[in-house]
């Protein structure tokens, strides 16, 4: 019996970008529709460069990027229409209020005004920003700004959300709210690809994890699959007490968590990166 | 080497930072540019010396006695120079208060912050002196060459003026802090700086217009008119002029007073600088208040959303607004001239070049804000809007702003001299368009708050913008006078704009 292939939200083939040295080097990566995909890697691995090329902020030297069947290099406008980008440094306008910012973003994506207004109100409510909806962004904290930027990414109802370190600088409460909103979007059929250095977030939220080093994907899969790829080294690390704390909650990511004696994502990640470094 | 925490140690630290900052501004981080920069300075020095030679060539009495007319001329020049120094000093002191930079590091360290602030006040003095001497030194050198060594005294006088300017600026800024609080001080101090900087020159022009009914030019230099009303030659008011002319007692007195003024300012205010700077830094963390306008959420096109965003951001930022509109101060003489000639005097056409040059400058400023000063470039670049549409919307926003400011002037000009209005209108559009184009070709990503430093991001763009505005103004002036010679500056302006386009860095649309 043949099983039909799931629709691809993002397909990257042979992607390469060189600055002074290769930043991304022949990367192949796929994210299926409705999937939460997390990209991990040490500093300088090429994660942000990859995502910036997907969003059209950087032009690749070679390779192909397809977003829901649209060739993002040949038809960047068509691809951008269904994508949203959130960077670690919230890029918002200090002199606009969150509502005005969302109004502006809705204008850029040509969203119907009435629908955008309702959606903006809902999003700010959902993110706990309703009391600050009419305050200028210059008076908001970093976490609040990040939530406004996230609301901006969601106001035009994208099918693919791309986030670069979205939890940097967020407090525990804000972080939880953002996670819930992202999870809700995935349940609604949206695809998310995210980079993070907070491995606990990746472990809890991701359906699949990709590990990048030196511009290429060195491992990919669920946490169990990654553990298998990491092999004995990760297990040895787990044996000395590096297992992840905390238990999985119902409805959270499909990866589950490390049991006592089982390698945590941190152990697994470090083992994979070390193996790659040794191979290089 | 000075021990850590001492004045000498802080001075070395500040000097190293200043040197590296200056070097990176000049060479844009490329060592190979250093040679070009040195060559550029040499050419500039030669040019300014040549200019000084030409301007002072016809000046009489360079080596002669200090008669009242010479004293008036020297004093007037010193007042002009000092007002510019004071303007820069106010800017520098305000910037020192509001730039957070290493403030928290310094104030949380066990080192005496007052020593660092004392060094910074002296550093401001040195910076202001150097900037003043860049323009003044060639004139002093020519005076020494042609008039005698006694003119060398102008150098220590410049040092004294810089010290006075910084001392007064520190006192004014601290007084403003106390009187109106840190929130408003920045805006008021910077407006005061611009008004002081431009005020003397504008006042002289307006006085000349009142007296003679024409634009200044030669009339400004008619110091004889002022000499008739000036006090006797023995008065203390002439001491700075006597000092410039090499009188030792006057020079010593001026230096003594200036050193004392700066020393008192440092002694009294350096220890409080930290607290005031912290108060300024806390402004942005103040209480929140609801906005007065609500978002409309009309089904806007991306272009309309972009235009509205540009205008809203400008209108909501009083500091940026004041910085942008400051250039319009130079429209005051033109407005004054229009008012005087409202009943139909042909002299109103003389306002045409002033309008054109102001439009070029304002256009450049607005274009920088719209194109380089985009605070959310990734958002715009990741939006499903072609870059050409974004560019068009931003140009429309710039030209819309220009229209709002200049159309009233053109209308009034049309009533005073109907022939001048179409020329002025065309000149305003062309000059603003040229500046906008230059800013587009040389665009670089920067925070809007760096507006004041936009000139340093590309000196070629800055010069091209200023020169094209000037030559378009010349074209407008000559065209309004009805002469075909207008073609000459027009060709030069076009050459400058084309040259800027040719040497502008190539930009990939996808990277913008």
C-alpha cells in the first residue's frame, strides 16, 4: 500500500550562501504542512542565514526554495504573501501604537480592513497586550515589543511562520503565551520553522528538529531519532546526570521528554555537534 | 602610563575611542581608504586656503592699525564664530546627556565618574575647536601671510572662544534640565542650538534686507554702517578683537577668563553630570499614556500604508521634526524678502534660489528618513510588495512633505511676482527630486535616531546633495532674472547628479 506524501510547506534544495566563508553550504531541508520544525545549531552554523534566504531578505548564491509549491526565488512576492518573519530583535516603529503597527502591517499585506481590525484585537487580547494596544511602542518592554512583532506576523494569517530566536529576552510568562499562540497556529494548520538556543523549548514544541553545523544539516528527526543518530556519546552524557528536567504536558509537541537515564536534547545536540566537529 | 581611574587614564581611553570612531567614519573600516582621506584633506586644505586668499584679497588694512571699523569687523566675525561654537557645544552637551553608551558601566564602577565627565567636557572643547579651525585656520593663515605674525594670536583666541562656548553650553543645558526637566530639554536645547547657529547669519541678512532692500551679499560686509553705532574703541567689548589683533594684555585677559569659566563649569557640574545623564536616560522608561489617535484599519493599499506610516512617524517625533525643519530656518530671509516686496516688487524673485536650496536640503533629509532611516527594514523587505512600489510610495511621501512646506511660499511668490512662481515651483521639484535620488542611490540602513549623523554615512552623497541644491538654486535665480546663463548652473547641477549616480554603490533590490 502506498501512502500519499504530505504537502510540503517549505522545500530547500542545494541552498548555498557564501560571505567570507561558506555560511550555508548545499543545504537540503523540508518542512511539511502543519509541522512545527525547529532548527538548532551552534553560533555561526548558518541558521539565520538560511531563514533570511527563505524570507527573501538574502539572495542565495545557488539552490532552490519552494514555499507551498511557489518558487520563492522566481516569485518572491507570491511566496511572501503566505509567509511571516519574526526576528530576535523586534523591528517595530517606536512612535506607533501596537494597533497602528498592526494596521500598517495589514496594509502591507493588503488585508481587508475590517478583518484585520478584528484579527488585531484578537491577537493583542490573546498575547495579553490589549491594555497596551493604544500605547506607543517606545514605552513597551522588550517582551511586549516581541509580542507586538509576533502579532504583526500573525495578523495577515500566514501559512508559514518563520521565527529567529523568538524567545530571546522574554520572561517566563511572555514565553509561555508565545508558545501557546504558536501551538494554536500549528493546530490550525499553519507551519512553523524556528531557530532557538533554548533547547527546552525545542524539546517541548517541535515535531521535528534539524541540527545545523558549518552550513549543512548534520542531523534531523524526532528527538528519539536524533538520540539514535547521536549514539553512545549522548547516552554517556545522560548517565552523568544531564537528563532534561520536567515532564511532558498533554498537547505539547510530539517529541516527549527524556526519561531518567535517557539522553536529553542538550546531550544529544552536543554529541551531534561534537561528532560533526571531529569529522571535519 | 597613568594609573587606572585617574584623569589621565580616562583621557587616554576617550582619546582612543574618539580616534577609532573618527577613523572608521573617515575610512568606513577600510584601511586602503586612509590614503584617499589624506589626499582629500590636502585638496580640501588647498581649496579653502585658495578661497580665503580670494576673499581676503580685497580686504584693506590687514596689517594696519586697529581702527574702529576693523574692530567692528573682527568682533562681528568673532560673534558669528562663537555663536556657531555655542550651537555645536549645546549639541555636544545634550548628546552627552542622552547617549547612554557606557553610562551604566561608568556609574556602577568604583572609579570617580566626575573625572570622566571632566575629561568629556574638555574633549567637547577640543572637538569644537578643531571643527572651528577647519574653517577658520585657512583664513588665519592667509592673514598671517599677508598681514603679519600678530594675526597668529587668532589661534589662542579660538581656544578661548571654544572654552567659553562649552562652559556656557554646560550651564544652559543644566539650567534647562532643572527648569523644564530631561524630557523637554533635549528638544529645546537642540532647537536653541540651531537657532543660535543660524540666528546671527539670518539676522544679518534680514538687517541688510531692511537697510537696502536687496539680498545681502556685499552689504553684509559693510561694517562701516555698524561702526557708526558702536561704542568707543577703549571699551571692554573690543578686548576679544584686540586679542585677535595681537595685543598681549587683551589676549592674556581673554584666555584667563575663558580658562576660569571652563574650570568652574567642570568643577561645579562634572560631579552632577552622572545624575543628570541618568535622569535623561530614564525618560524613555516613563509612564505610559494612551495614544490620542486610533488605528483606522481601512483597507489600504500597501503604498498608502507606507505613505501614512512615513508621515505619522515624522509628525510624532518632535526631535526629528525639529531636526528636519531646522533647515527651514534659512527660509526666513526669503520670507522676509517676500513680505517686504509683497506689493509687487521684482526683488521678490531673489527669494527663488533660497526656496530651491531649502527644498533640496529638506528633500535630502526626508529622503534619508524614508529610505535609509527605516526602523523595520526586514518587515518591509519581507512584505509582498515589489521594491519598486515601496520606493515609489516613499518618494511620494517625501514629495508630499515638500509640497506641504513649499506650496504656500510659491503661492505667495506667485502673487508678488507671477513670473517667479513657476520657476520656483520647477526648481523646488527638481532640487528635491535630485536630493531624493542621491539619497536613494547612496542609501544605507541606519536607525532614524542617527539622523544627525547621516552626513557622515556618505560624504559623497552629502556633497552631491549640497552642490546640486546650490547649482539648482543658481539656475532658478538666473532663470527668474530672465537670463539664458541659467543653462550653465543647470548643466553643472545635472553633471553632479549624473556623477553621483555613476559612482553610487550598486545595490541589489533583494538585499535592500
